[in-house]
């Protein structure tokens, strides 16, 4: 009895203008929710356009248990859901459905039905889904946002699983344990703008939809990018990639709309390069972050890009501080992060701020160049003198004819007999072969 009274008071407290009903964290099961002797609770539910049932104890949900035709937003997250059904709604007003953080093992043909075909936002994250079939999203042509992250899908996504999602704008596939996305999986997504593939053990980029604008491949096993053909891409994130070794900006030559590029916390990333040099590379780039990697120097070919970027973060890399890297002190956009730009070598400079250690007034590379210019001719002359001395010394040691020819000595014994006695004649032939 007291449970029913508290439940009714909770409903009355959170219902606002009979359109928004918040019953989150109320300890409800589906039996308590749908059972009401005087019908007042059912009336509140049926009038609601937004229903929040987060953090309760529902193990299933069916729209047949109440009249929910006015419902536009339904939050069933953080329950114990193993299945849900939409078979009885007639007006198809539901636009947003959140069933994240549950125990859903699969989606059958009574889950995402034509009764909710106007759905625009669907959150299925943090469940135990193991397979996405070709008919799972068959009726979801109006869907704009789909979150499938944190499900153990592995490689169990049918190659035509997304073929009907022609209106999809945002797709989240973070951490689904997929090592190989089927060829052409993303091609039908003609409206897709945001794609998250992070925290998957993929080694190569899949074929991307033509209109993609934001791509996150952080925490994947990609070693190098290769050419990317997504000409509309604006933001590329590839942080915390354990195997990524080389960021060659020339691979991004087709990304003329790219504005943000980040490759932070990649422990094996040792090379930031432009090979071969390309004119007018990444003309719209305004933020480049390659923070806390293993880069110790950058070549001058990067200078045009670095001068154009207004926000350049190369902090916490093991910089070599010498004349080959002194040119970067002229990049004003790096001074914003100068405190953590420090020398790692040579040892006498370790720990010093790069902009201080390589300051032109204190570290004059012109003197170094002048000394190098003077010493090179002397070095070559000394080398020539040593070579000549060795040649004449060798010639003197072996005479005017050079090295002596090889001598072959052969011995033979001849045994002859006479009438008086036997004599052994020793004969030696010394022959000097030409």
C-alpha cells in the first residue's frame, strides 16, 4: 500500500503540464509501473510526451501495456532490459529511444518495428549485443543518430546492415571489438557526417562514406594512414594509437577542408613529415596537435604548414636541440605551448625549454656553419695527403715492380740402377711462372 502511495506522489511531483513524466530511480518493476487500481498512473503515462524510466528494474518493456501514442521521448536506460517490444502503437510519434546500459543480447523483429519507424535517435550502447543483421534496422529510414558503442559485436555485422539508414548523420561504433569492417558497410550512409571507429583492433581504414566530416580512429591498431579520399572531412582524431609510427601529411593531400588534426599520446609516433613536399597542403588546417609522442625533430618541409596553423601543439616530445631544429623557434604558433617544449638531447641541454635553448642570440648556428665551411676543405686535404702517403709507402716496400709474383717449387726423386750399385739422384726444378 505504502509503495503505491509513494509511487502516485512521485508521479504527481515530477509530472509537468502532464507532458513530461520523470520516474527515474524509483525502484520500479514493469509490474508496479503498469499496475494501478484507480487508473491515475496510467492516465499520467498516456498523456506524457516524454517518459523517463531510467535506473529502475524493468527486465522488459512493451508498448501494449499502456496507451503510449503521444510518447515522443522514452528513456529506459540503466534497467535490466533483455528485450523490448513495439507492436501496438498506432500514431508513430516516438522520436528518441534510449535503451543503453541494459542486458540486451539481440534485437528481434518485434523491437525496431514499423510502429516506431519515425525514430530519429536510438541509443543501444553498453548492452551485450552480439549480431547486427541485414534486417535489424530495416524500418529505421528516418534515424539520424545511432549509438552501438560498447557492445561485443566483434565482426558480426552483416555487410548490408546499414543499407536502409539513408538519413543517418551520426554513427558511434566505439569499442565493439571489430577487427575488420565488411567492405562497403558504410557506403550506403549517404547522409553520414560523424563516424566513430575508436577502440577497435582494426589495422586499416575501411572505405569511408563520401560526405563524412568528423572521423575518430583513436586507440586502433593502424600503423600508417595511406591516402584518405574523404574530401569533406573537417576533423580527424587519431589519439592514443599504440602502433601508429608515421604521420605523413602528404597522405592527407585530398583533405582540403580539414581544420582539426590530432594525434596525441601515440608512443611509437616518431615521424611527422611531408613526403614528398606538396604545395598548398591542408589549406584550412588551423589546429594541429601531436602531443606526448616520440618525435625528436621535424624537417623544414613542414614549415609552410606550421606557419599557417594558428594552434600548434607539439608539447611533451623528446626534442633534439641543435641547429637542425633551430628553425622551429620562428614558428610563433608554437610559443603558446612553449613551457612543455623541452630538450631531451644533447644531455647538456636536457630539460631546458626549447625556445630558450635554441634562441638565436644564445645558440648561434651561423658560427657553426662558418666553422664547418672552413674545416671541410682542410679535412679533404688531409685525407688526400694520407692516401698519397700510404700509396708511396706501399710502393717503396715492394719495389718498382710492385708485389712479387708467386713462386712455385717442385721436387721429384729419380731412382736409377746400374750394374755396380744403386744411386739416388735428387733433382730440383725451380720454375718462376709468369
